[in-house]
C-alpha cells in the first residue's frame, strides 16, 4: 500500500513537471510570424493614428520643419512594410514618445540615417558601386544621408525596378544632391542635376537613360576618368546616338580635328549646348556669340566693335550675322583653309543679296553681283567649278573680307573716303606688293558705272554697246544685199 | 606674172609663201585667243566651263591666252615692220592703203547690189571689203595688245596711269574681241567661204594662186595691170612679201 502511494506521488510529480515545461515553453517560445505581423500592424496602427494624418510637422530649433506624415499605403508597399515602426525608431518602443530636440532638419536626417546602418552593414552597402562616392565622403568627414536617395517611409527594393513613378524622379533621388564625381587627377565635378533646368531644356521629354545609356534603376556602372575634360569628351559622344547628322558634321570640323591632334580643350557638343540645360543656341543669337567668346575672347572683342557686333550686342539686331552664320554651327572649317576662304562671298551674299534685309538699311544688293563680275569674283567662281573636279587652287583670291575685314567690318556709310581708300591700298598690297595709290581705283567699289561714278568707264561701255550691234547689223545688211543681187543675176 | 594650168582652169599667183604662213599663224592665234578669251567673257555658259576645265582650269586658260597674246604681239610687230620696210626701202606699192576710190567702190557696189547699176565696181589688188577687214583687224588688234597688257600687268601699268584704265581696258579688250570675232565669223567667213562666187572656199591665201576667171571678176584692175606689163611668160619675180608679185 505504501509502495502504491509512493508510485502515485511520483507520477503526479512527473505530470506537474510536464505541465511546468509546457507552460514555460508556451511562455518563452518564439512567436509565430503571423502573430508578429498582426502585432506589428497593431503597433503601427497606433503610430499612424497621428502620423497617418497630413499636416503633422516636426519643427527644429532653427525654425525649419519637415513633414512627419507617413503614407500608410506607401509604407505597406515598401520593403520595410512588415516592420514595426519601433524597429527603426527604437526610442519610441512601448508606445513611448520622447521629446527629442534637433538643431536642424539636416541634423535630424543624419541621426535618422544612422538607424539604417543598424541593419545595412558597410560591406553590403559597398557592394553597390553607387555608394563608393558616399563612403569616400563619409571618410572625409562629410555626412551621408540615406534618405536623400531612398525615400524614408517608401523605400522600395532596388532590384525590382520601377522604384519611382518616373526615371527622372528616380535619378534625381540622388542627383538632386550635391554629390561629387572625382577624377583620377583630383579634379571633381558636382553630380547635382537641376530638375528645373531639365524641364526648361530641349530634352524635357527625354529620359535620363536615353542619354546615359547603360544606367538604370537596376544598373549603375562604375566609370573612372582621368580628368574632367576626358569625362566631358566622353559625354559628348552620347549625343551622336540621336544627332548623328550633326555629329558627322562635327567630326569633320576644325574643333574635332584639334581634338584628334591632342587639343582636348577644343569644344565638343556639351561645351556649346550644355549638359542638362541643353537648348538650341540659335534661339538666342547673343548667347551664340557669348558661347564662342568662352574660347575666342579676342575675336569677340573685335567683333563687338564691328558694325555687325555692335548691332547685335547693343541693339539686339536679329539681322546681323553671329559667329555660326559665317562659320556654321557644326561643320566649321579651318578659316585659314582656301576651302573656307573661297566661300566667304557666299556667306556674305546670304544677307547682302537679300532685298528684304538690305532694304531695311538702305543697302544695295548689287554688291555681290558686282564682285562676281570683276576679276577676283569671276576667278573665284571658276575656281569653285574646278574644285568639283580637282583640288582648290592654291592661288589666293581676294574676297569680301580681304577688303572689308573679317571680324572688324565697319560701316561704309559716313566713313571717311580717304580712310577707306588708304585701308584699301594696304589690303591690296597684301597680294600686290608694288601697288601704288592709283591701283585701288581699278576696283569700282561695287558701283555700277554711270555718268556720276566711273564716267569714262560708263562712256566707253556705252560706245561699244551701240557700235557693236550697228556694225553687225550693217554687215548682215550688206551680205543680204549681195545675196539678193546674186539671186537676181541668176 | 606667174601662171599655172590645172585642167582647163588657169591660175594666177596672188600670195607668196610668206603671206601664206603669216595668215596660217594668224588663224591659229585667232582660234587660240578667241577660244581662251571668249570662255572668260562668257564664263557662265556650260560650254565655256567645259572648255575651261578641259584646258586645266582658269589659270591655265589665262596662261595660254597670255602666251598666244605674246605671239600675236610678235606677229603684229613684225608685220608692221615688214610692211614699212618694204614700202620705204623696197618701193612696194602701198596697195592696202585706203583711197578715195575705195569709198566710191563701196558706194558703187551698194547701188549695184540694190539693182541700181548693172555691173560691180572695178577693184584693184585688194577690194574695199578686204581693206576694211585688214585695217579693222590691224587697228583693233593693236588696241587689244595695249589693253591686254594693261590687264596682264595692272600693278605696273597703274604706276603711271589712273587705276580706272583697268576697267576701261577690260571693256575695250572684251568688246574688241567680240568685234573681231563677229567680223571674222560674219563678214570674212561669208566673203571667203559662203559667198556664191567663191563657195566652198577661197583657197588663194592657202595655195597662193587664184583662178584667172575669179581674178577677172573680183580684181579686174589688178589683172589688167598684170597683163598690161605685157610679159605673161616672164619668170616669177623675187619674193615680195607685201604684194606677192
């Protein structure tokens, strides 16, 4: 009986122990995930009671503020959607809400970025080359703020693509901040892209990756350039994908030739058109001149004093030529080549043969015609015909600019005749070294001979214009008479 | 008077070898100068441009024109010197001089061609038409030589003369060229090629001989003078570059 009582007591103890272990396990075993999500939801609901309402703001000591609003839907769709708020915002656990003071939004965001590093280790972040520059900044003592690129409560998995509503918005997530691209030679440029400039640019409807080929929300290849110039030259190559006709012209231009011989400072597409604020320079004629001025400062100074430059710069005259009207915008030739020099009369005639433009200023449109009918113009026009069959003649031929000047063209009206004559003699002597003061008179200064101008030339011309037809008519009359008589005799 | 029998036709000597060679050289120079000159005047024509390209370009065309011009100067100067020397020292008759009779002959022939007279004028060695062509070509040719030199050397020439001489020279030179070209193309070619009396070609300047029948019609006074000498069987006289007699 005693033995039976002892066995019953041991069994009861065993059952008690099993119950204790079961309850212990129940109390201290990990919670199932469904239960955790439910708790997180419950927890987050508590936070969103306030933070889910628009208008809530966090105000800083410097008076700045940021919105404390969290979009519940965006948060739930984000990669952190299954997290409790307090998993990041640890200080707010157990429904506590400490009153924290920050001097500025910047300081706050730095502090917030530190939270990310609790989960995202440095090694995992460095596996993305896009973060390289940020780590360099950080090691140099600069603050790195994750939320500059990754939206705080709407962070989306990078590999999933479509991280933003538009490519531009996605790229600007990082490039709206003043990050830097550092080159091997120590130079650096800002990677900041002004969104407003893009919206104003000619490429406002072009996506970032349309130009920055190979870059996307999924891929951001790492490129290293020796210098800023090497980067800009490389960037200009992008343009040819869409503007191949322009690129082909540029590739035959003097600027491209200079680059080919190592003059890397020669301008490329983006030097003239700009990078992101790309525009058609032709819209603002003054800006064209100013762009060229960047490198050709001395020529700009000369041009600004000329009749054309003065009208453009001081009167915003739209009729006068800018640099590209003569040199062209893309296929600009070496101005010292005869190929360029010999087409100068064609350039000038674009305006000076245009009756509408010349009519505004009371200028004659006969100037080009009178030039082409004279020795130099006639020879040049024939050189052009020959050039279609063989190379240009090496013999230089005077064109408009040889007498009027190139960038320093002055107005002929009101100028001192003697000054013009003296200047003309100097210019004649460039080729005709022994020319005397009489020599420039051989050129009729674009005047059609008349009783007023070049009277002797006019009278001689008139004599022949009357005498020649009369003589031919007389000869024909006598021949016809002779034939008639011969027929009668027969 | 030298005579030649070919078939039933009797020929009379009209030009000696010197004149034949001089005329051939003149033809060659005329062709070269007219071609290389007129293509410059009418440079807009496609034919002109083709010729310019074919001759090696405008610089080559001008070069050829200048060389031919140089030969033309030599030919003209020697002609004048030979004529003056012959008339003054060798007592050649100045048969190319324009006389009052030439004016009368011209008026006579106009009336004849109009049917007012029955017979044409009786001409001597050279008709008034030949004299007209000769003097026009000689005088205009000299004028073209000077204006051509002005255009060829404008810097040198304007050291002494006003620069306006250059455009004036250009007008004179080009219009003179047209004048001579039309004179040759219309008058001279008609008179010696298309004229029914000589058709298909008056070959006397190339062969040196002219048909006696043609001589009787065109130069009766010359024939009369020759036959009036009364020595039809006389041997051919020594070279007389001017008259060929």
